[in-house]
């Protein structure tokens, strides 16, 4: 009965599971169950723990593992990676047994019984999961430059219940575990967790080295718990970078012990700022999930919030009419020819960089949307002539980047610094594009490493309409019905259609490290955060991990992606992420084929 049902529905059995798509995935339709007391063997053959019976998870995950500080204390390389694997496997198995999916939404209505194996049948069990890590981890494993960590892995499950994972690095094991748990469903009778895909053989590695999500935490305030939940969600989708657009004109939400007045006066409200221990917790929490946090201090524009505590450093502070002096109110920019600004920056970076550097290898110094007219009001410059401003911006960026390098970090800048201001940047500097695909190509043409993320595809904030209010006069008519500058909303299909390499000549594609999907937060706060990011960021995650094209060179199709993304969305919801739906249940119950056009 089960066998014939499965043959009948064998396509359903085959196409489901695993987001983002592995590079190579073969599977059958045999059922294997997994024991809740499954033993995990890691490398040397010693059985480690049993995640549910000995309450390992409860005792371990609250404690945030500080892998980098254990490196700096000189512990053996393997020890730290081993703890990361230990915790990651425990978290994954806990998800498998406690937050797993009963797949009623994935099969036609009232056919779950035909899809599920009989609960009282004789069961083949996975009783041991064998994990082999073939390489040694080092301190770069958890804060790599692009290319320094091997995230590849294999997963196999035999029809006899033999389950094996192999990876070069601890991070590869984490990626493998995310894949492994997606191969299982929860039985509706409570009989346990099973996979109906055996034999499974997956060989996988990311297409791009830099797979990021950028969250703006200045325009609206996000408590640490929302940040940590977002790190959970991005790790489920195999992202490896979390870019925090930390500071902007509107607020300065980060405590700087050497300059306490910055957040005391610049945060939206006393206390709505990240303490050094919050930042360390965010970074170590991310490291333990194979993610590197990249903090951005945007400058010289987008710095008005500094003026709330240091009015002497900021030109055109809250200048009006704002649209003459900046892209978004309140206006304000660091003065460009002021020794006091240099002293301030020295002190700021001296405080922050040593605290960030143990867990991260990049620091983003911003540089977007510099408005020339702002410097007409800068008493140290009094000019909007780019021939005057260019060398001053070069000096500011050189100063910052020298200090960043001295702290062992690598700078990232927005594209304008290279493409608009024509700055001379170090070879190490990564340039982040946002305005067009042509600009990604222009960055690589200049020999720089680039990050893609064209706002026409990968800006998740677009399409909510204007946040400006218009009176009933001419501007009301002109802006009616009030779309924002990048309307319409970028739905997951559009996000999925984007190729980070689009427009980049073949001989320069190696310079595209990957890309980032962005959420500017003018209209996002903790209440709608998950729905703004998911499932759409997941669509970018698959492009970055699996590539826009599949193994045969064809563009990946929405029709085959939709059922998998819909399943992933269900799994994310069970894991505490309030993702919006991919489609209506009718489509998900029919493998999306009924909803194909
Ligand atoms: C499910 O979708 C895949 C991919 O489009 C298709 O090959 C398969 O025939 C579909 N199966 C069913 C049962 O509709
Ligand atoms: C760690 O190993 C990677 C891969 O072999 C290498 O690129 C990196 O430089 C190493 N880092 C350190 C600190 O040794
Ligand atoms: C520079 O300032 C002058 C007024 O001093 C103004 O006429 C001109 O439009 C400004 N240039 C730009 C590029 O905005
Ligand atoms: C940068 O170079 C481009 C191309 O030569 C030029 O069009 C542009 O005006 C330059 N920008 C500045 C700020 O000088
Ligand atoms: C594949 O997708 C890219 C955009 O990502 C598009 O430019 C190209 O035309 C597509 N190719 C085909 C054959 O549809
Ligand atoms: C790099 C970048 O995207 N800068 C700005 C572009 O527009 C958004 C939305 O208005 C701003 O929030 C960004 O600061």
C-alpha cells in the first residue's frame, strides 16, 4: 500500500526537501526512521552524546561559545571547532526531533496517509550518525576572508539506515546539518521522524564565498533578541555574512566606552543601544553558526547622529531644505577638513576595532550618497566643487582604512567611493555595489573585489510606498499614489531571478565575491522584521549558495523552486521565524504545478 502510493507520488517524494538546492542531490524513495537516541560519532569513533536523553542542548546552548577567544588563549585548533560542531549538531537534532514538519501542506488534501509510511510497519532506523571532518580549523574558519574557509560537505543516508556526513571544516559540518535535518518529516501519529528519500547522496559547496544579509539598525531600533533570531534564520539558509548597517543620520545605537556621549545622546532613547557585551554576544552567536558579522559605520555622509553629541564635527546639521543637502532627513555630514574630526575618528576606531577584530575580518566604512552641497555649509571647506572635495574624502578614507588595516581588518566601502569619487583604494578593499549591474562590472574592471546586490532586485525595503508626508498641493499630485523610489516591492520571484554575475565579463567573475540582500529600515522594525526578510531573503540565499544557474547551465526555475521554498518556509515558522507565506496552500499541496503559468 505504502509502496504503490509512493510510486504513484514518486515525484513528490523526489522534488521536495533542501533549501538552498545542493550542487548534486540523488535520492530514492525508501523510508528510514531516525532514533531519538541516535548516537553521534565525530572523527575518532567515540560516541559523544545523545542530545535528547542527557539534556545536552538545554545545558549548552544558553552558554554562548566564544570560539575566537579560545584561539587567542592558545587552545589547540581542533578544540574550538569541535565545540562549534558539538553545539551545532545538538541544535540541529533538537530541531529534527522537536520542531519538525508534518507535511500535510505538501501533499494533496486528505492524502497524507498515503504519503506517510505506516506508523506500525517494521522500521529501519538510523541509530548512528557518523561525522568526519577531514581538515583542521584555525582562527580564520570563523572569521574568514572570502575564500578562506571550505564550506563543502557530503551527506549520505543508506537504505540500511547508515548516515554519514563529511566536511573539511567545522563550518562545513554546520552546513551539512542544516541539509540533513531537512531530509526528515515528523509522522502525524507521533511515531517519530522519518525520511522517505533513501538512499540519499548529496555533494554540496557554495557558489559564492560571500553570502550576506544587510540589516539597517539605525532607522529603527532592533533589540538583541531580534538580531539573534535573524542570525538563526540566515544560518538556516546557509548565508555566511551578517552586515549590520549600524549607524546613520537618524540614530547611533552602539555604545562606545571611549565616547559614551555618542549613544547617550545619539540613540533614539537612553538604553536603545548595543553595549560592548551585546556586540560580543552577537558576534560569537554568529560565529557559532558559521556566520561572520560585518559592522558598518557609514561616513562621511549619513552621520547626523554624531552631531547630537559632537555638534562641532558635523556640517549642515539638520540643514533645510533637506533635499538640497542630503538624501533623507535629518541632514549632516562629517566635516571634511577638520583635525577635530580626525581625532574623533581615531578615538572611535581605537575603541571599536580591537573589540570587533577577534570575531570578524571586515569592517565597512560606508561612503554612499555623499551630497556635495552639504560642504557649502562646512566651515572647514565652504565648497561643493568635487575637485576640492575629492582629495579631502580620499584623505578621510585613507586615514580610516590605515587604522582598520592596523587592527587586522579589511575595509569594505560602498560603490560611490570608487565609481563616483574615483578614490584610490587599497587592493584589499572590497567594493559593494547597489545601484546597477553595470556598476558591479565597473568595479571589477578596476580590478577590485565586488559585492553585488542591485537595488532593483535585492532591496527588500522597496515597495512599501513613501514614508514622507505630502501636503495637498502640487507635490501631492506629483507623487500620487506615493510609490517609493524603488517601488514596486521585490517579491521572491524577482529576488530569485537576479544573477550577481549578470553583466560581468567572464574573465572578471572571479572578482565578484558574492552579494548581499538589503533591508533598509525606514519602514521595518521588530514587529514586521521577519515578514520583511522571509521568505524573500531565502530566494537570494539560494542564488548565492547554489547559483542562478543549475548544473546544466539553465537558469533555475520558479516552478521547481516554489515547492522547496514553501517547504522551507514551513520549517522556518516551526523554528520560530515568522516568515510570510510563499503561496497559498492550494499551490503547495499540488507541488506548485497547478499554479505554474
Ligand atoms: C512536481 O514538480 C516537478 C517539477 O516541476 C515535476 O517534475 C513533477 O511532475 C511534479 N509532480 C507532481 C506529482 O505534480
Ligand atoms: C586557516 O586555513 C585557511 C585554509 O587553509 C587559510 O586560508 C588561512 O590563511 C588559515 N588561517 C590562519 C590564521 O592560519
Ligand atoms: C554648487 O553650489 C552652487 C551654489 O553655490 C549651486 O548653484 C550649484 O548648483 C551647486 N552644485 C551642485 C552640483 O549641486
Ligand atoms: C570620476 O571619473 C569619471 C570618469 O572619468 C568622471 O566622469 C567623474 O566626473 C569623476 N568624478 C569626480 C568626482 O571627479
Ligand atoms: C537567465 O537569467 C538572466 C537574469 O538572471 C537573464 O538575463 C537571462 O536572459 C536568462 N536566460 C535565459 C536563457 O532565460
Ligand atoms: C547604499 C544605500 O542603499 N543607501 C541608501 C539608499 O536608500 C535607502 C532607502 O531610502 C537608504 O536607507 C540607504 O541609506
